[in-house]
C-alpha cells in the first residue's frame, strides 16, 4: 500500500537485496538449497509480482558461494514471478583483482578470470550452473568485511 501511496511504478522497479544467509557469527552453515528456500520465501511474502526483477548483491559471500546460492534460487521449486539475477561487485571482481595484481603482464589472465566468473553467474541466473569442482581458490575466499561500507 505504501508503494502505491507514493506512486512507485512497480513495473519499472529493480530490487537489489541480499540473499537470506546465516550471519557471519552463526556457526551453522546452510546449503544453497536452504538459502534458496529462505530467500524465495521471504521475497514471496514481501515483493509484489509486478516488480520485474531482483538483482542480488553478494553480501560478503565468496564468489563461488554467491554463484551456488543464485543457482539454487533459480532452481527453487516455489513460484518466482520475477527475474532473479545478480548485481555483484566484490563477488565478481575479487578473483580478477587477485589474478591481475596491478601487473600489465597479468591483464589477459585477469580478463579470462573475469569472463569465466561472469559466465558462471549468467548460468546461475538461469539455474544452469554446474560446478566443475575446479574453482580457483580466490573464488572460494569469504569476502565478508565487518566494516564494509557501500
């Protein structure tokens, strides 16, 4: 009702939330399927179907964790009336920056790393990502920072 009262054009809105994940201090780790179910359930309870898309932030997840969770969200059996995709910053750039290291000689390898992660997230946006088991170690590093400011 409040959105309508303020004349928000829902059909022209993209929402950029985090996924529903356990807090950093939580000792229990949840599967991508559990994250997906919690995330889609929360969205179904709060986001009007008229909103065309939801672009998830990575929220400090590792690159691989964010990709796996997005993939599971797009495979979730609950109805999802929105396009569910990514708007990652850190979880798209971290391994690229680690590969590049500011050295001109690493540019090609960094571009390949970036392209690979972008393709993985593109597949995850369709629920089609199948991990190869050969993920770069920098892609599995937590990107959480307690003092991170957007």
